[in-house]
């Protein structure tokens, strides 16, 4: 554990392989009328391709303690002073709106992607089992990627949608990336967190250069 940031370097992470991070909220009984017995926390996870990445886990020995001692630094949040109304992206080159509106019909890559999307849509309409895009993509893919080694980081006992919590997530993920000399930190979050994560990216120069937020649907708990 990094005593300065509270980042945990998991034993199944290896050098020279890309590390991808995800973060999600854990909400329990969040729709109760009185708000009692609710629980809000933030879960982080790491993902790395390669079967050998799990080898170090076989060497771990059971703890001798009967109670779990959680270091205080794990629950320390990084304060952040960001005004969402003033956060906006900075472009080094002018943005051409045609990039987003002009169809690239001559591109074979675009044609293949459009055909795959349409095949997925039609297959869902004619199937009793409504499989997800991931299941469909796996069934039609001819590639055999390496096994992914996953690892859960200690949860943060604070709601994920708060900027201070997200800032802590970014700091810890960046600390892990830096430990393995990884230049960029890629974090995938759901739609509720993505907009706030972008506000952080737009507000800090370090994040603009090194942080890459990705929008995706996931469930970590």
C-alpha cells in the first residue's frame, strides 16, 4: 500500500502489461422511505490481460488476525474545488463538427461495424433470449484473447457520485499506473459517473494529459 495515496498495488498485477481500471457505486437500500440502514460506497477494480498475472495469488498465505484492521489512509478523501458550471474542455486544435456528422461510407471499418450492429439488432428481435452485446460479440468473434486477471481494490466508504470520491479514485488509479510506468490511466464508469469524471478531467492539467475516462455499463458489486 502506498502510504501517501492509499493506493493498493495488487499482487496479481505485473509490469509491462496494460492495466485498465473500473469504478462503480455500491448502493444498498437506497430507496427506503426513512433512509435508515442505507449503505453507499465506491468499488474500484483492476483488469489486466494475461494468465500469468494470477500466479502471485497462489503464493499468498492466510492472515493470522481474527479482525480486519483497515488503515485510516484508505478512507481519506482528496478534497477538490471544482465549479461544474465553469468546467469545459480545452482543445489544442479546432473541432470540426463534420467529424461527428459526415458518414464515412468509404471506410471498410465503418461498414463492418454498421453491419455487425445491424446483425446484433436483428438477432435480438428474433430470439427468445435477449443476450447482451458482449455475449453476441463473443459468439461471432474469431479471436481468442488472453485470459483477463481481475482484482478488486478496497472499497471507499463514500458515495461514488461525489467529486471528492471520484478525485480519490483518480488519484489512486494514477498512483498504480505510475508504479508500473504506465503513461495513461484509463477508467471506465457508468453514465452517472462519467459526466462528473469529465468535469474533473477538464479542471486539472494533469488529468487532461493522463486521464482517459471511458463510458460503459458495468456492475462491480
